[in-house]
């Protein structure tokens, strides 16, 4: 058995008339820093006529089945058109490649997801007896130039087909119509577009979201996520191994290995893979409180170490972005 990362690119030819041709790539997760990483194309998801925004930015691995599902972004960056209500979940985009696309029912019917960028992972639903596995989707906006506030909201999609989509918002004031209809975030000022849930040591706050963007007005960081209420914690600042603030600016993915000795890996849309350490005290702290100053890096800090870069077609040039990321033990 070995750990493999998966990612999905944007429409490779930017031609919507022949569908959205989204290539899926697989690559071996390195055990330590080692330069370039060679990927293998697993297959191509072709989405046509399903939703205006078919980029599959959120990837998660189901801990029960070991299969990967992907969720599309809420709308296109810079768009001035109304929010696209279409929600797509595409299952089994790993090996053996067998994608099936579904459109979850929005509950309530006027629900729209907030933001432009998207992350996803599977975890337990702590609002339901028996805590069934659901696919969580974090969706956010990173710049006010897009026309909506900076912030994030958490959603969950049941695993039935087609399943249902609902907003996770159980903290603070009651959900407003603007939050439900996707024009305001439930977590104002906290942008995140990657999501990783700890299924080895499950708990409602054993989850992290990532922000590797700087144009949202802050640096690179993680947030703890309460899967019951949808609330994000204060930021956990990401540093380099030398103690300097990590300073990259790209859309991100995040994933726990959830197999054997647990690892947390971050991902940039350019193909850069980071290993994140020193977050353990923060993740283990009660609720959304951060860990004590006796932790590896002190309270509210974690270290990001570049493992290497995956050589994906047109990624470094920015022609094709690869924004979703997940890990499978195969």
C-alpha cells in the first residue's frame, strides 16, 4: 500500500462547447522533500450542461469506501452574474476511474452557496443520531473585488444519490436570508478554500481549513472547523521551517492521510505540495480554542515544509489551475 495524491484541473481547452474536460491526475506522496514529482493521468471528467461553474475544486476521500468525490465551485471569479445555483457532486474519480455526476437537492430550496473557491472532505455528521458520513464543502471569497465580502461558509452533502445540500450554521445569530442565499458568509473575514477532516481521531472540531492566499488581507494560515456549527476558529499562522511567515498566494487544498501514521498535507493550485507539522496541539485543544504555548510551535502556529512540485500540464504558467486535493491509500 502507498499514499497517492489526486487533483483535478480546470477545463483543459477552455471550450465550453465540447463540455468541461477536467483531467484527473494521481501522484505518489513523497516521504520528505525531494524536488519534482511526476503525475499520471487517471482519466477525464466531461461535464456538459450541468452547471455554469463546473470546476471541481473540492476533493475528499470517503473513509468508508476509500473512493474520491469532488464538488464544484459556487461561481466563477469576477462574475457579475447571479450566483449559479447548480451543485455538482462527482463520485469515484480515483482508480478505478468511474465518475458519476449528481445534483444534490438544495435544502431549503432558495439555498445558494457563498463565494468563489471551494474545498471538501468527508466526515461525520454530528447533528444526526448515528453520525453518518457526509461530504462537507467549505466555500469562500478571498477578495472584495469579486463583489461580495471576504469570508467562508460550510455546507454538507449527504452521500445518497442525488443527496441533499444544506448550510451548516449553528453559531451566533440566526442564519440570515443573505447568508442562506449566498451573498454573505457565515464566517465573515475568514477566507478558506481547503478542508481536511481527521477521521482517525474523529470529533466535531477535529477538522482544519486552509488559506494560502494573501490578497484576502492576511497571511497564510489554517483554521479549526466546528463541523456541528460551521464556525471557524482564530487563525493558526503558517510558518516556514526557519520560523518566517509563509508567504505564498494561491488557491489551496488540504488533506489528512487518515491512514497509519497521520500526516497533514497542503496543496497549491500550481502543484506545490507542503507537509504541515506542529498543528497537533491546536487540533487537540478543546473546542475551537487553540493549543497551549508549550506546543511544538507555540499556540496558533504551524510549520509548512515544501515537499516538492507535481509537474502538471500548464500549472506553473497558470493556464490550468489544479485547486482540489485529496489523498488515498492504495
